[in-house]
C-alpha cells in the first residue's frame, strides 16, 4: 500500500509530508526532488522507481503530489487516490496552489489522517468529510450527530448525509458532449466519436431515490418488444435534438458515479441511485454510431506556382435552423514560409497569425442549415527546402445547444418515501451542450 | 487564516521560543506553537527536542490540538521511546471515549507508533475496538491489526487478533468487511504458507455481496482479494465473473482494472465454446477503451496493462486500433505506450492506416518518440509481409530527410528487414552507403557494417568502406569491433584476392592489440578456421542465416501469465514480477493463471491457481534469453535479436534509470550467465544492443556450439529404442513370427524386424507393405530377406523407412498397419511406433522463434502431464532427451525447480514445444511435470508417452 505522501512546490520544497509506513524514510523525500522535480528532462513516466522505491506523481499547476511505496501496490488505485485527494482539497479551499496549501496545512494533515489509513484509502467523499472536518476547527457534536457521522462515513451511501432539507426541491442535468472528427478532404468520415458526460446538480431533501432514463437503444428496443407503454417518455424532459428525429442511440460504453447501482444496470440496464448533495458527474459515455456532425468543412487548396497558395474553405452548419451555434473558430494552417496573407470572409472575422502559422477565422454565432465561406491568398517565400509542406488538417471549435450523439434524457424520477414531496414537486432542468473535441478535416 | 506564516520562521533560538510557547497557559498560543512545530517538521527540521513539551499538550479536549500532537508523536515516538510512554495513558483513556471519532483516532494513532512498550498497551484497547458497536471504530481497528502485525507479527498471532479479523469478514458493515479484507490480504502476503484468507465459496459469496455496497476503495480491496481465489470449476468461475462484470462500468479506473484482472484470470477456466466466454470477451473491450479517456497518468497505467492483455488475448482489442492513435497533446509516456500497442495490433487488415500514422509520427519533435516510430515501421515490415515494400520505401523517404537520428534508426531497422526478406530489397544499399559518414551511434555503425559485409559481393568498394572503419578500430565500441571483424572475414571469403591484407590487419588488431577477451577469442577462432580449413570457414561464416521472427519483444509466457495476475498493480506497470522490485518476503509469491479444467492432470498439480497465502511449489517467471546465442554470434548475427536492437527504446529508458539502481534483484533471478539484459528485454520490449553478458560468458559454450554445428548432424548414440515386441504371433501367421521395433539411426528411421520361421516348411519371397498412416511412413526399399528362411531359423532384418508415403490419420495416431507377404500367404498386423522416430535432427529452434511460437500457439493447445518416479536431474534428462532429438533450448533454475524449454520437430514439419519442470531441491519429489504445446494438439499425448519412455530408460 501507499507508504507515504508528499506535496512539493515547484522548487522541490516539501509542503506536506505524511509517512504511513516504516519502509519510507526521509531520504525518499529528497530522492524525488533530485530525480524528478530537478531533473532536466520532462517527465518520461508518471511512475518513477528510485532505489527500489516507487514514486507515483501528478502535477497540478506547479504543485507536485507524490505517493511513495516499496510494495507492489495497485497502481491505478494510487493515481485515482491522488486525483481524489486533489478534488477533496479543491472542494475545501479552492485552487491547489502553494499559498493555499501552506494556509491549510493543518487541515490537509487532518484530511490525510482520515482518508488514508496505513496507506489504504478510506472514505474520500467530500460531502461526508465536511460533516466532521472543517476549516474552522471542530464543532462540538451531540451524540446523535457523532453516530450519524460514523454511520455515514462507513455506510453504504457514504456520499450523502442524512437530514438534508431544502425548501425548494430542484435538480439540474447537464448533458455535456465533446464531438471528435477526422474527415478526409473528400468529405469521408475517417473517425468520429462522441465522449459525453451527464452532470447532475441536485438540491433535494432527505434520501431521494432517483431513476434516470435516456434513449438508450438497448432499453428502447427491449420496451418495444415488451409492448409496454412508456409513461415516462411523455415527460417534459425531452431534449431539443439538433439533427433528425433519432429515436434511440447505441452507447459503446459508459461508466457511472459510485452512487449508481451497477449490478442493477448490468441486469436491467436501469440507472438508479441516491445522489450526493450538490454536483456530481453521474455518468460518462462514449458513442461512435450515427453521430450528428454539427459542421462540415469543405476545403479547397490550390497551389499557384511555387510562391502562392489559394485556399477556399466552406463551412456548413448541419442542424435545425432554429438553433444557434456559438464560439465558432476555424483554424487553417499555413506553410512555414508564408510571407503574406489576404483573407476575405463572408461572416465573422479572420486573421492570419504568423506566430501560430495559421489563419484563424472566428464567428460568434451561426444558425443551423447555413453556410459560410472564407477565401485566402497566401504568398510564399521561395525556399530551397525540397520537402513538401505536410498540409496539417483544418481544425474547428464550436459550441452547439444539443447533443451530437443524439442522447436525450427521457426522465429523471425522484422518490422520497419518508418526506412529503413527490416527483412532480421537483423542479427539473435539462441542458444540452455539444462542444468540439478534436474536430479536423484534412486538406 | 494564514497558516503559511508557520513556514517562514527561520530565526535562531527558535526551538527555545517554541518551548516557551508550548508551555504557555493560553490555549490559543499552545495551538499556534504546535502548528509551528508541525510546519518545521514538515520541511525537515529536527524538532525532536520539544518532545516532552509537545506531549504535555496532549491532555486536551480540543480535538484539533490533539490531532496535531498525535501527528508529532507518530513522527518522533521512535526516536524518543522512553518519553513516548508518557503518551500511553492518554491513548488508553481516549480509547474509552464516548465519541467514536475519538476512539478511532486513538486506536489509529497508537498503531502508527512503532515503540514496543506502547504496542504492549495497544492490545487491550484494540481488542475492544475490534468489537466496538460503532462501525467506524471497527473499520479503523481492522487496519490497526495490519499495523500491529507489521510491528510485531508474533504478538498479533499470540493475541488471537487474526481470528477476530477473520470474523470481521462477516461484519454487517461493508466498509468493515473491505478493511478487514485489505488487512488480511496484507498479512497473508508475508505469510505465504498460512491459510489466512481462507477463501471458500461461502466467504467468496460474502465478499461479492459486500462488493456491491462498499466504497470505491473497498471494492478495489475486495476485487484484488478475489483475484487470488481459485474457483473449483468452470461453473463457479462463471458465476463469479457474472457478479464481477457490473464493476466494469465503475467511474473509478482502478475498480475497472481490478475487475478486468479477476475476469482475465477466471476466464482461463471457462471452456472456449461456451457462449458466455464470447460474451465476456466482448464485454471487456469497451471499458478498456474508455480507460484511455482518463487522466494521462491513469492512461499510462491502463496502456501498460493493455499491452499485457493484448499479448495474452489479442482478440479482445483487435478491432480497436484507432483508439491507440497518438494525439497531438498526449504526454510523451502515453505516446510511446500507444505506439507499442499499435505495433502489436498491426495486421494485414489495418496496416495501411498504421503506416500512414507512423509516417506522421516520424516527423514529430521528441527524439525518442521519432526513433520508436521509425523502429515501428521496420517492425511492421517484418510482421506484415504484404506491407514490407511500402515500409521500405517509407524508410527511404525518411533517410532522405537527413535528420541524423532518423537515418541511423532507419538503417538499423533496414538491416532487420534484410534479414527477414533476403535478396529482395538490396537495391537500396547504395542509398544507405551514402549516409555512411553521418553514422555516429554504435548500433547504426554496426548495422551498416553488417550490411556491407553481408552484401560485400554487390558493393564494389566494400573493402574501402570497411577499411575506413578500421582506422579507428580501438576507439569503436565492442559491438562495432566484433561486427567489423566478422564483416571483413566475410569480405575476405567472398573476395579473397584483394582483401588478404585487410583480413590480416583486422585479425591482428583483434587478437594482438585488444584487451577484450570476447573480441580476441573470436579473432582466434576465425584465424584458425581460415588457416586450417578455408572451405569449412566459408561454410560456417557464410552459412545461411535463420530468418528472424516477427515478435521478439514478446513477454515470455510464464512471466506474462504472472503479470496478468497482477493487472492494475505496479508489477503490470513495470512488466516485472513483484519479486524484482519488492524487498523482503512480500511479493515473492508467484501467481499463475488457473488452468482450464479438464486439461490433462493439471487440475491436480499443486501449483495451479494459487491462493495468496496458499501453499504450493511456484514456478518462477522463467525468462528465456531472447538474445542470439553464441553460435549466432560467430555467424555474424551479433546484433542481438532483430527489431529490438539498439539502445533501449525510451520506454525502458525512462524507467530503467531508476531500475538500474535496483541492483541485483533481476540478476539473481536470472542466474549469472543470462545476465540482466534478457529480463529487461522481456520486460520492456527492448534488449540492449551489445550483449554485455557475452563478455563474461564462458567462451566454452560458444565453442561447443560451433563444434556442434561443425560436427554435422551425426546421430548421437544412445537414442532410445524400445525393446522388440511380438507383433505377429506364429499362431496367426501360419508359423511366421514377427517381432520388431523402430529405431532412428543417423537420421534414418528403421523398422527392425526379427522373423522366425516356426513352421515346418521353408519361407521365401518376403515383401512388406504399409497401410496409409498418420505420418506417411513407407518402406524406403524392399524387405531384404535374401536367403530362404528354413524352419526354426531366425533372421534379423532392418528396413529403412521414409516419410513420404500417403497420409491418413490413424487412431491412435502412431498406429501402423502392416502387411507381410511370403510364399505362403499375406499376413496383416498392426503395431505402434514411438513418435520419437519422427523427431528430426534439426529440431532445435532458435530461442526467439521458440518464444514467439510458444506465444503464438493458443493456450488450449497446451497439455500438461506428469511423469511419476523419475530420478533424473535436469542435465541427465536433457541429455537423454537430446539423444532422441528433443532439444533443450534454454534452462532456468528457479526456487529448486529446473525448467527446461524444449523443441521437437516432426518429420512432417510440425513443431512441438515443451516445458519440463524438474524438482531439484527436493529429493523426495521425483515427479517431473511436462507441458506440451503444439499447433496440432493431437500429437501431444504421443509426444508425452515418448518423453516418458525416453526418460525412464
């Protein structure tokens, strides 16, 4: 298991040092500084073995976190723990910086004592931790409070405490997708995938049992066969799809927050859970089939002699005319020996950025089913370089108000049997945001 | 709140001031002072002098202050054991506190204080806490048992804490269960023979139930523990798999990887024709792909594991090539790993895409990455024959860039391509020669020299080129010197007239002016060869070289199996068994995959499916050296194995820097003569270029090898010949009795017959015919019975056999139906020949080829057998087997077990690979175990019978 945990600043000075195991000595602290932080080379591996001691390290801004061990530990667990440690610290005091760490070092020691025992990660849910570890010292607790804390920390739902009350029961669902594309100059899709997240922010009283439904192909097909009427489908949560009227989507893979009952998902493919209070990432997923590509880029590059290039790029928006895409940016690479560029664009602003070797074309907003065009003349310096220009792909950035995967939230039902509010009393909000991941068209 | 001020006190007399503050009456001031002390402690200042003052602050109802004091105590108690005793009372009192948080805090802290006197006082409170009504206290106490065990194992046993801990596995609270599992697993690791984690179907069921309820970390503890269980049969295995698969959708990558480990392991036991087996395979791919969208550090861990999974079960990810394409902003360690997996997944179907990508990568900035990409192109050429031409032209394009390291790397891989496809791409030699001057790395120089020597007859100025290298002979690295020596000898043998002077020069440089014994010895051998028998020299030096195999960087199968059992852990990241980097008793246990039920006797063998803490003779990871042997050396192949030649690629570079410091772990694991490099090679997919091992390796081996070849293929005496048996009794054949046996003499299979005439009349006109049989055995000539056989006369006849007759599969496989005719009648009988008759003399496989072939043959083709009561040591066994053309390729000794790796080639070209395990340490254990792997699994049984017969005679 983890033998010790150190936090360093960028100079290699120790800010936090907590040793759990006898086999980790003070010299380990120095070994890491000398071999990794002060090493001239960039990091060649996130796991470094120095004198039979293994160091797992991650860097957040210019703070290093290093977990140290001499045993054959579960490496994936150690990294997951380090990330979790960062999350916990952020939840307590914001950005991870030298200043913040120094200001909260007592708190950090207290947290480390709690979430890592003899190198074994314990409960690391901030929700639970905050009930008994606070920045402003320890409150005195009544006996009931104490037993409530301990049962929550060790309980089956360590991520939520009992007795939460809201006057207004409200929940927000964000479907955040990033759509990735690699397209050939002829418009053939070489690879495309969407990686999405469903982020839930909930302000619900008590211990609400939630059930989340989406247009998962497997579920819809099953229901179709069973002939069951889907009352939840009539719910007002239907998203505003951008493209066609796709009924269901095939999900390649998905992972869930630990609050979701996985065995239930495996058996019935239903997503049920008691959510943590506040924000959590309920689910991550990946799809590759029938993706709605919000934009199509049509490039045309013509070499006029040896010293001139003519570039014409058309972009077409491919979604409902009533929707608006935002923050559109097209990046057209130019050769290294470019001496001058003239650009004309129909919409937005375009600029040649010599330092980035690219023409950057920005459009604030664009409705669906529209098209726009840019043409540029690129003057080149004659060079002796025989090597041809490699023509890097044209990349694009944008944000659209729908889910390019076609995912739709069908329902999110809330049951709280002990309290007197029903599913209908909960105010629910759903938002879809599709962003570009790596969205490239070769030219 | 600005606690940062505590970090900035660097005044003199600080300790004195702190002391005063600690003894202050004001609570606030005290707390401030303790904070300052902790801050000083953190930055590494020695504040142990304040021990009594800090401990005095312990008696407080302020929990925050208490925690700070505890932190101090954990750090310094060991250096001040006598004073630490002062704290005991407070601890004991706190363990009785009504607040469960304080009870837990006390027991948790007490366990961290490694002072014997304190530990004694810990026992009673710990016992209470283990049975505390509050689960928070119990889960803390469970871990405390592991702490105490680390300090004083005997005490824990004497106090009966282990039993209490075992009881906690049935606790109602899932977190208590998880921590108890973690503690027991850790304790079990240091007691390999105890049966602490008494895993049985009932306890497994409890664990699986807790798995659904506990925290993400608890799930990891439980899954890692489950992975050590050996299910009794495939049904149990399947039911566990079914309950573990939901974990594949967990957001925590470690949960996913640990679940993958359990599934990969238990899958071994499932029959492949089971529907569920296919379903499971399909379920594994998506979560593995999803791991690649995690943070880069986790991606790295995932990729190192995927590398293993792809080697073990290529089918899982064979369609997922694209996800391993390198992204522009991936960190370098992710890029390098992805590249490795891309090559493993490359196949004819996707090679075009892969090549296009690799070409892109070769123009990147990071030198290591570019080198690896260039190397990868070469590996693709060797792996996918159809793409070889395209790869070569890509490499030529890259050489044209004149980027120094790209050119050198390209030359090294082109040499490998020449070795894989001789006489195909030599037209590019001219281009290569143009770059001769720019080569400054030994490996590239050596590769180029090899090419010049090998193709000396096609390069007009080969002598000039080689001569130019000769000028600075003594400044070259050994690798280049050896290569230059061989290349010039080759040149001389090809163009003897013009190069006599040159060869003399190099021989004298090597033998007279060099301190390097390796170089000197090789020089002498060439010299003697050339002076005594130039024709023989030609045969040896210009002998046809074996083709290189495509996958030389595969992890040796036994090690791979072990690493699969360690998925998710450091071992899987380093690609080394835990014993290579963990000190002490932990990690010495070797894990193995469970055997499929019903395959031979394997289920009964003690070392299958070891439980952590279970007993058993463990096979250590055996590493077959992947370097060409010394014979190969003399044959000028000393560039080490192809495709992985050269400075260790960056993968290893980045870790080996640290790993080197690890010292002898690996060496001792390997035994001296193989040297660390082979293991590194196996572990990191790279083998250092020169064989440092060969420097101190006994030259005798090399000579032996040389003579082995020179000595020709003469059949060593002593091949096993079964005694003659009666095949045709006289009763059934009108007085003719035939008994016989089979032998292989000097490469010829012979049927040795004894014909006895027990009838009253003379027998003449003998003839023999075989029915079609499994291996196409047929008489190579007529049955030579020259004189008539008179009554009561016996005659011995030897009938040479060929293996070119018609083939039909027989049952049993080695059954032969024979018809013998004489002047009286035709008689039919059938006999069984030992399959060893069919083992040909050139059945010694190259090591790399062996490794690749072993990997290549699917696991279900492996059968295991036991040979009972065989009193042989491994050398004797090896000799006996060798006499029957069962060749030992490598031998490893691990923990009292000798492992012999053997190859056999049948007359019809079928290769049979075998692993023989001999217990050397234990004279009472006389059973040998043999695993046989062959593409045609039918022959395994016959081969085994043969081995048994050979070994027992």
